[in-house]
């Protein structure tokens, strides 16, 4: 039977509950346990798919096509366990399903209420498909005291009664701020947060205390006394030099030991943390460094490119180099060639990531042209691949009006909306009037690679499966002209209808992909495209 660990947060948001959950899961994994992590999001969106990256950061996509919270990316990167649609639920999705049942008459005339109908749905989500697991970690989004999260708090309170103490543990992540004027840490915010949580019927078993300075022994004792937990269960969590140092740091503070103890489990041999020690050693002891420019649209919030950032770090780990990322707003390149050269010449590689909409597109096209003409390693992802095709069409194929129908009517629709494609569920159809939410080509799809291509060498194979999130595709009617200009279509969907990868044979490293490889990269298993891209950047750095 699976045991459940419920993780809540208090005082302020952005304390790192997701990273804490991922790190704890990695520690339990290192002890030989089978784990899965789930995220409860209290907002009323059905999923984050239609939310601005500035509102919510990146949208993480699973193999089975779910658009989910970015914390699921942490979960996968730290555990290697592929996330599923059933691992992320929102209030919006729960209410949508309940209202659909009510309209069908499934409740047989009963009054539909938060208790028991909403809380029962939350509990069912938490317990679904857990038969083969040792531990299920459930992170509750938001902060204790938020109105939106109250049904979730009530649901986990009920689950504790149903599961029993031997099968459920509450971990509360809180803040112990340092007041510089007083020169001391203050425990009162943590006390009030636990008081608020306890008033909801949830008594934490373990407190993870985020702090900027070491937590003195007497302060730990004070927190334990006022919050009704054991002193050893008050775990200090200081800022780490790297997120990949967090599992080692939490283990050193005894987090995994205290969690097992709370379950009544006597910890056996120490966890095997050699994987994390090697990752950290590669990160803090690099043998060189490179600078990669990311020419993006949402560079004002790096969480908008969270998985991309980490995948570049992983590419650095694979080559034992530090990757310095320069986030550059694509709009600054529009109409200023001298500025383009000044910004891009110091770079060892250029990456254009995914995006939606016309804003910044011309700047990205200009950056791609610079990379192509100056032989700077270039990596285009999703929208970045599409703009690479537009750049070649305009500047090499004599099609100056080549564009995307996403930007409006065009005489040369090089990029157009996908009308239909095959999936495991059968033929999928879309048009310009389809809903925006959940209607893209989402999730893992296979692709066939040309046998003598650069990407086939990188992947060391001729077939791949990668995750997608897009509504527009390169129009294959232009394929012949683009290939005549040197832009080779080296990866296609198995039926040969949808372009997946383009590359240039006349360039040291020029690859564009329609999918999102960053979603499958892990620190202990860097994605081959990112490892190869950073390797090309290393070679470029030796030429500069």
C-alpha cells in the first residue's frame, strides 16, 4: 500500500515546495523506494495551457499530452519518473467535472457541495493509480490561508483520518526571515503559519524552514515547542548554491530520515547519492565555459523558460563546462543590424525557443540569419524552427513575403495551422476557430530520422519520440524549395506529412525541431540535442 506525503506551504509563496518535493522524492528513490509526485493547483483554470508565461511560468507537457504546472518538470528532472495527466489537477478541472456530472444527473437530485463532492474528487485524484508505489508525494499549491486552497486542505485532513498516521505524513514548508536591523532570525511567521494550518485540522509532522542564515539550536527548539513537533523534525533549509545540491543538503539535515521515522519506518542503509555528488561536482568544477544567447519573447521572467534553462545546464554537465545564458529580448533586433552584430558576436551559440504570436518574430528571424551567415551554432525549438524556415525562404529562396498564417493573412503561408494529424486516439482535426485550451498537438509523438543526417548521429538512431506543444506546422508544399536552398528536412512524422526536424549540411551546427526536447532532459541524463549543441558551442569558443 502506498504511503502519502502531503506538502503545504506557509507565510509567503515561492518558498520552493516543488523543489522540496522533488528532492525528497529523489532521496526516497535513492533508498530504493518507488515514488510518484502530484500537484494540486487551487486556481480555476482547467490547466495552465492558456495562461501567460508571465503569469505562471512555462507550461510543462507530459507524454500523454497534459499541459501542467512547471513543478512537474522538477519532479521529472529529479526522479526520472515520467509525469502523467493524472499527476496534476486544478480546482477548475475538478469543478468542471463535477458540474458535468450534475448536468447529467449523476448525483440523483442531491445538493452538490464542496463537502463531500469536491473533497471526494480531490481524494480520488490523490489515490488514483498508486497500487505499485511506495510513496506518493502530493504538493498543495498556494499558501495556507488562501481561500482557493481550503477544499484541498479539508481533503488532506480527511485523508489523514482515512489512511491513518502510519500511511500519511504532513510536511509544512515555511519561512524564518532574517531581520537585518535586529540581527536575528524571527520564528513568529512560522508559528502563525502552523497555527493557521492547525486551525484547518492539519497538524504538520515535519517543518522545513527556509532561511538565509543557519538556524540556531535554540530557535529550532522554540519552533518545535510552539508548533507541537519534535525538535529533530524542524529541518533548516538554507539557500543552496545549485538546485542540484538540494537533495544532498536536505539529506545532510536529516529530512529523509525524519520522514521515514514519521511513518514508523526504521531507515536502513544510507541512500546511494553518488549520482547527485557527480552532478554537483561537474557543476561546481567545470573545465571551461561557454555563452549561449537565448533570443526570446518572455525573457523578463526566466520561469517562462524553466525547462530550457535546465536543459542547457544539463548540456553543460555532459561536456563538463559552465553554460552562461544571456537572455535577449528578440524585439531589440528589429530594424537595427548594427545592434544585432554587437549583441550576437560575443556568443558561442544561439538558441531561439518556442513562443506564440507575432511579437518579436522579426527579431528572431534576424538572429537566425546572423547565426546562419556567421556559422554560429544555432538551435531552433518549435517556433524557433518555424522562423528558421521563414528566414531561409525569405533570404535564400526568393520568397520575401514568406510568413506564418498565425500572424494574419499572407500570400506565402510557409507556416500554417495544423488541420489534422494522427494520434493514438485516432485522427485529430482542428481549425482556426477551435478553442485555445487543450487543442494543440500535445504530448509525445514519434518521428523518423533520415539515416545520413546530423540528428541521426546525435540520437544514434533513426526513430525518436518527443513531446510537442504547437498549433502551427511548416507547410510541406515549400519543402522542395527550402531543401534546394540547403535547409534539409531530416526528421518527419512516420507518415511523412509533418516536418519534425530541419538542419543545414553547410553549417557546423544548425538544427531546428518542431518539438520541445528540453522537456525530457535530466541532469543525470542530458538530452542528446542539448549535449551536442553545447559541445558545438565549446568548439565555437575555441574559434572566437
